[in-house]
């Protein structure tokens, strides 16, 4: 009889992929049987195959961006597949970052599930997750109760902490870049659930107002609009081998998505979020002065003023040391929570 402890992680987008990378590798090294499930959406399957070599990876459901696809393929069908997987493999515990389909399947199957999330603004979704899950964990931006606990950091810290991430200049040579002499831009698509209410191609709408002498590296979720950006911008092809080193060595991060704006701030780079969402997770970083929020073209003035400034490498180091000293080690925290359950 197989005595290995079994765990299933559910990943729906790249931010969750990075969140669970460290903990899944440590558990694998400790002889756990680790299954990585993922949503077939955009470039995620390709990145999973690149970043999770050596793991059992299973595509569960898909999302083509329409509301019907999100409901049927991304939720209903996913729940049914998870039910089948749990009954077949008898996992000891499941872990996710806001996955109602997995939480519901675990509830029905009486398998423990814990979830790590950072978006308390999604009230109805969080209420459903709380109903179906054993415990939800958030940064210290929520009220704690019998189903909701907190960790003292943001979830991106699980892979961006100096304990976990060591920047390398190797990736810069691929794009002929010099450290802190270029701007990193992330443009998300509004076809995901989180951004349905957001204007599409926000950065694109003001891209020609950005200083034309600036070298720009563009991470573009919807490549079909690449020709609408300035011709001299460098458009990345995902998966990028070391995207966080590209962010670390930039002089400014601009993002229409909230996750990468926070990543830039935690890497000690001046960062601006130009999307529409007001988020408590962002406010944690805004309150300590390492993230700005200027919706839409309100960001242009800040962007161009930042471009002409010299990058302060000593301030970057101080920022990261301050976070390291004040925040939890997210991987250690997650492992402790997993081990709290009796197998």
C-alpha cells in the first residue's frame, strides 16, 4: 500500500503558479505525491510545462474568455473533473488560491482544503470559498473569524523574497538591455473574470505619450494587439525564462494588471498600477510608499517624470531588506498550515 502523503494544487493563472512553486517543490523533496492541476487558459499550459517539470500535471477545465466558457468550462466541468480525481487518488489535502470548483469537490468528498488569497473585494466568491473550504488565508487586510486567518505578507512574497529569489543579469543579454535603463510594461487582457469591467488595452491607449526615447519591454497578454504599440518596444514571447529578473533590473514597472504592479514594488522598483481596481492588497504597498495607483492615462505624468530620474539601487536594496525583516516567509507559513492537518 502506498504510504506517500498526497496533495493537489490548483492553478488558474501565472500568479498562482509562482505562489505554489516553492512549496510544491519542497513537499516533493519531502517525498509527498504532488499533483499540479491547471486551467487551460492563454499561455498557462505552456508555462506549467516549463516551470513544473518533474511533477504530475493535469489540465482541468479551460477558459476561452467568454462568460459562458468561464461558467461552464472553467467552473461546472472543473468541479466534476476534480470530484473524479479526488475519488480516484484519495488526496490527503488540497490547496488553492480561490478555486470554488476544487473547494466544492473537496466539501462533497470530505477532503480538507485550504486556500491562500489576497482579494477580499470579491465578496460573493470569498463567501462561497469559505463555505466549502476548511480555512481561507489572507494578508492582514481582512477581519479574522472561524474560517478566515491571516499571514503577514502578500502572496507574491512567496517567490520574490530575497530568500527565494536571486536576480540574474543573464536574461538582459537576450534582449540587449542594460540594468535599470529600460521600462517594464505589463498589459493584461480584459477577457479574464477579474477585468471584465476594465477598459481593454489601457497602456496601449496612452503608449504614444510615453517618452519616445525610452527602451520599453512589453509583456502582452493579448498578442493580437501588438501592432498597436510603438514599433520600437520589445514584445516578450512567453514563457520568459526569468521574467522577475527582467522586472528587477528595470527602472520602472507599469502594469494594467494588479499582480505584476505588486511584483515590481516588492522587487524594489518604482511601480505604477494603471488599472481601475481599488484593492487592499495594493494599499498595503501604497501605504509604505512603494506602489502608485493612477488609473488610465492619469499615469502618464508620473511615468515620464520617473523615466528621467536615475535609478537608486541602494533604495531598491533597502526596500527589500525592510520587507524581509517585517514580513512572514510565505513558503514556511503555507507548509505549517498544510502540516496542521492530520493525515
